[in-house]
C-alpha cells in the first residue's frame, strides 16, 4: 500500500521575508480553507461541496495532517491572521478616503434598513 502526501508545504519570499504556505497537494487550495471550515463545524462532506475538484479523501487527509501537526498549523493560522490584519490596516491608511466613503455608505444602508423595518411594523 502506498502512502499519499495530502498537503504540500511551499516556501517563498514576501516583502523580502521568507514565508511558507500549505496547499492541498496537486491543487491551489490552501490548507487554511479546509481547516478553518472544519474548525467552524463543517463536515468533510460539506467542505467537499464547497471545493468540487477536491476528492473527499484529500479533505480527510488534510484534516489528518492538521491533527498530526496541530500546534504548528495553529501557529501558522495565527500568524496568517496577524498578517491579514496588518495588511488591512495598511490599506485603510493608504486609501483613507475610500474607506471613509465605504463606512458612510454602510451607515446609510443601515439607516435605510432600520427605517424600512420600522415602517413595516
């Protein structure tokens, strides 16, 4: 019987810093996508519906990889969240006026929804 690698670790540089990423072997689907859905209570079968090209075997393999390397992958996911928050903040600072307009529009929509909800009572 042959053992299959379900997860591939990629090394690359981003902004001059060495980084790693985990992908489901043979795909561009991140391990993050599978693990986060699974940690949020989705079954492997429902995850498979969200990623049609991915066989159920690969999803179970990815979950097994996560469970076997839980501390390392949890830290990888935590670092990814920190990086995402940092990049989002940089974009907000760089595009301050755009974010102000978006926030104003969101507030305007909330006001319209509240007004229509009150009107339907």
